[in-house]
C-alpha cells in the first residue's frame, strides 16, 4: 500500500492550523482570563503560578509549532518546486539512476494539491520537455519521460529506430558509442522541437513493432525515454481499461510538472557510497 503524501501533508496542515485557530479564538482568551482573575485575587502573584496558567496544552503547542513549517512545505511542494529521485535508467544519458531532480510545478499551470485540478492556465508542455507525470494505468506511480508528441501529432517509430513526427524525420547526429546491454550502444544528439539532447540506442535490440504509428488525441501527450531501447513508455503501455485510441497517451490531468535541474546524485544511499554533485546542472 503506497502512501498518498500530498493528502497526508494537506491533512497535517489542516489539523495544525485548526489547533492554532482553536487556541487563538478560545484557549488563549481563557488563559488570559484565568491569569487576570488570579492576579486580582492576590497581592503578590506567584510567577510560577502565572506561568502554569499561561502554559499551552501540549497538543496545541506542537500544532502551532509545526503549522508554519508544514504550510510552507505544502505551498512549495504543491505550487512551486517538488523534488524527485530517478529510480531507473530509462532516461539515460540525460538522467541516471540515483539523480535527484527538481520539478517546476507551475510551468504547465497551477493545480490544487491532492485533487490535481488545474485552476490557472500558464503554459502547455512543449515537444522536447522532460516531464514528470502520473502513470495512466496507476496514478500513484510517478514517471519521467520526454514529451515527443503533442495533441494532434502523428508519431511513428520505425523498425530501424527512427522517430518521425508529423511525417518528418527527427534530426539526429551520431556522437559515439558505449557498452550496451547486449553489445554496443550508440549515443546520438537529437533535436526535438527546440530541445537538443542526447539519446541512447541499443544496436542489438529491437523492441518496437515495425513502422508502428500513433495519433495523439486532444488533451494528451506521447512520451518516450531517452534510453530508447530500455524505456517503458508510450510505445509499450497496454491496459484493457483504457480505450484503444488512448493507449500510451498521458492525459493533461496526470501532469506533475517540468523537470529542470539535477541537484544531487546518490545511486546507492548508504554510508559507504556518499552523494555526489558531479551531475549538478540544468536538464536539457
């Protein structure tokens, strides 16, 4: 069972805020009245007694202490920036396992926490953006891929590992090679929209069906990993509960935000393998 952290955070802020409000409106006036009554009944008030009468209930004290901190975290996480860690190599070489990234939560509009309803339109995903979204078949799981297809686009991925958008071959230039899963892998510089970035292809692996194509419906996006032969993305998703013409598509309501920076890497979180900052930088 996975925890719904946004919901827990909202509940915590609500409870702490309610305790602070209860103290402000009811409990604090009662304490002040008790102190005034005591001071009026004795000639020399005892400071210890006054302090005891003015003491907040423990639960209220904790609630008032945590409320501003939790509220700031809620605002930052829900509307500005949210951190994530990369769990797999599907976005190599752009992102690697253990990279800690920052995601801009307002690039594609302001959304209410928990219900994720967009309340303010700011912008839409652009072809080439690296985007975090909730997996359509299981919205409790966050995915990160690159936006390849926009609403209305026709996407084709051929048997020779070529990407076409609206009938045009996406430009790529061979950069070099490296060891692959089953042999060698080649790195290419790809230009997708305004974004220029590296992609990786396993030269001995052919997962995509020959000349398979998709049309992106309105309000949806087609996503692919930069590690083209080691990525569970729009090309391969299958769910009997999703209409056939929507298979592989990410609806706008599932968008979390735009990934824009790596701030730390920690592939093996243990004392013997400390975090490093060699990969810190903006995400292309």
